C-alpha cells in the first residue's frame, strides 16, 4: 500500500523517498524556502483554538511547481491582468474581486462573524467547479491516497493524476482541515478519495510548512498542468 510505503521505512513504488530537499535541486529548494519561511510551528501556536491534534494528509502535485501548493485565491491576488490560473485569464476586475474576497475572509476571522458561512459557500463552489472556484482559498488534500489513485472520477483519472509527478505527505493541525459536506457533491461524484480542504492559508500558514516526505506518482504521464485538486 502507498500509505505503508510512506509511513514504514520511507520507501516504496520502486523508488526511495526523498527526505532531503536538496535532492530536488536548487530551484525547488529556493521555492520551498519561499513557501515555508513565513510559517512555523510557533506561528501555528499563536492562532486561537486547539492545534495539538495533528493528522497525516497527502496531496498530488509537482514539487517543482509552486502553483501546486498555493490556492487559487492567493495566486489571483498577485496576478497582473491577462495572467492565468488553470488556463483561465484574469482581468483587472477579477483580480480586484480576489483581493476583496480575501479581505472579506480576513474580516470574518478577525470578528468571528460569518467565517463558517464563507467556508461553506466557497467549499460548495470548489467541489462543483462553480464561479467561485477560481477564487477558492482551499487546497484539496486526502487522507486516502490509494483512493485517489483508484478513483473512478474522470477528472481525477484524466486531469489530476496524469499531471501530478509527486505524492506529498504532510502532517497538519486538524483545525486547518475542513470536511467535505456530502451536499456539495454533484450527482455521480466519487466519494472514496478521502478528500478534505486545507484552510491554513487563510491564517497565513502555507500547506508546504508541513511537508515531510514525497514519492513519485505511479500514474504520472509527463503531462503539463497547473493547479490540480
């Protein structure tokens, strides 16, 4: 099993797991430093709530591509008009909207008012590919990587897996994970992937702060992609 390969002896899938980020090359090392420098375990401890319970999750992506690890919303606020995320160009008004949405989330967090409602609204749109998906503040992760590899979902099989060179393991505080509401799933959507949403970017804690291992994705086909889940 893949989970066993990652958890027992850090080997499997015919390739030794890479624990030393230097093995990724200078470019990837610089990328990982940029992504993780702002977030530390100390920072997590400053956020209200219980962060003592940690969960192992996985994400399919590209260790050489920073976009694999940054939610659409946080990419969009840094765009210039005409630049794209997931093949979709953003104009000036859409970039401004992204900034306003982030401000709305920050206000909800600061005032403890309406935060859960925003999470639900954007969570449903993320799952269904709605108009708010391009402003999603979440990254999809899974507690069941085997379920993703064996998913019957065409989007997973023909877009996510062929474009994802790596399966990356993270150990994250449970409070940064949001369960998927079954009501968000469209008819026919697969349910065995163990998907959850990572919400830590809204608190200034990038997902890559918590990565600790990766293995090659056996379903990778060398295709070129951007954000994947």
